[in-house]
């Protein structure tokens, strides 16, 4: 790590004047603990990287060789605006992950498509606006909207009436609701997130539960069945070869089998703090990507030296 008092700046206190230019796309009003360490790692790798707010009208996105989608977490309140911005930006420069991935991945109905492609997911009843919940006879329920992050608007309850009321509130607002059994294993084994950088497995994390008392997120070795399932899930993504970063979130059903709870291809926290050289690994993968040696579509002449 830099010994500079301000971690954004490299030791020299000057951002690299030449070399590729990367925009780290973020949003206002949030705390992204990964941003400063990543910007510092980029600077040390000779990359001029700047944080830029995705809906800031004054940013000239075409001025960058790459727009790295990162902590754009407020998109869930304005998904259409976000995707419109991503499309316009992709006409100017390279965006990672690519826009078709963002379009698909920002609505959890992608889980239904993956299930149809044979991926095991958490059992889910889908309720679109105008529909009613049927089935879902589980003793404890989780109700969540298909466009969400950070467990926003997510309810855990043993009271079916309360679950039905939450489904009704979501669908009345034009949102699609997902109803799942509550999986208590999130409180002991915990959810496992497998992180991929530059298209390759990087590390895995044991995640604390978000709908009840928890424990801290810590690094963990994934079990063989989890790693195998994560690879299978990524292979089912049509744009697999173009995924720059990915997070595969797995839980287990009561019978012990691993299933997908969420595939984060848009704005996952990458838990780079839980891998010793995490920010450096992301910077190195970005340099490879920009050199045309990454896993996504190569582009000529990114050097501005
Ligand atoms: N069916 C479930 N059983 C147990 N916990 C759940 C369930 N669904 C969600 N959660 C908890 O809520 C968190 C957020 O849900 P998730 O589906 O990952 O959506 P998002 O992260 O996009 O808000 C999960 O990380 C988990 O802790
Ligand atoms: Mg999640």
C-alpha cells in the first residue's frame, strides 16, 4: 500500500500523465470502501484512473479508454436512466461489464432464465404486476423486488398475510416480486460469494446474513461443489467471454445442494480488501484488458503515451 497520506494519490502525489485513462463509475451519497484502494493501485500500475459519478452531466466519458462500472448503486431507483447512460457511453468508449450484460443483470428475472437453462437457483415464486401469489407454502418467507441491491425493500417473515401485503405493495408500484423460502443456513455456513477478476476465479468470501443478526464477511476457500457450480453458472451466461468481473453468490438448500441466490455482473462489491493484493489484482487485470490481452473484446490503440 502507498504510504501517501491521501490514498488516492500515488507516492509521487501525481497521477500518471500518460498511459490509459480509466473512469471508475460510482454514484453520489454512498460509501464505497473499495474506491480509494483501487484508484491508488491503478496509479501504481501506471493507469490514470478517476472516480466519476455516472449521472454527472459534466463528465466527458469519451475522454476515457475504459469506463469501469463500480459503485453505481443508486441505479436501482432509476434503472432506465442508468441503462440509457450505459448505452450512450458504450458508443463513446469501452464499458465493463459490457452493456448487454448490464441490461440483463440489473433485473433478477435473469435468475428465471438461468433456471430454465438448468442452473439450480433458490426456489422462487415470481409475481408480476397484476398477478397474485400462488404456492410458496414455505414456513418462513423472503419477499423481494427483482430490481434491488443491499436487501433493499426485502422482507423476511413467518406471517403469510404480511408477505402477501408486501407482494401487493411491490406489484402495485409496477415492480415484480420474488418470494422464496428463508434459508437459515445463511446464519451458520453463510452465503458464499465467488469473485472473478479478468474472467478468472480470484477468491471467495463467507458472507454474513443480511436479514438478521450476523457475522463479519471473511475470506474462505470455496468447496469443490461451489466452485464447480460457479463455473457452470458463468458458462451459462451468453457473454461469458466478455465478463471482466463477476460475483457468484451461492447458498445451500436444506438437502445441502448449492444453488444460486444472485449473480452479480453489474456493480458487485468485489471484496478486494479480503484478498491481500486485491486492488492490485484488479488493476493488473485492467491493464491486460486495455492491452487487448483480456477476456473481453480487444480494441486497438488504447495507448496515449
Ligand atoms: N431466501 C433467502 N434466505 C435467506 N436469506 C436471504 C434470502 N434471500 C435473501 N436473503 C438475504 O438477503 C440478502 C440480499 O438478498 P439478495 O437476493 O442477495 O439481493 P440483493 O443483494 O440484490 O439485495 C442476501 O445476501 C441474504 O443475506
Ligand atoms: Mg445479494
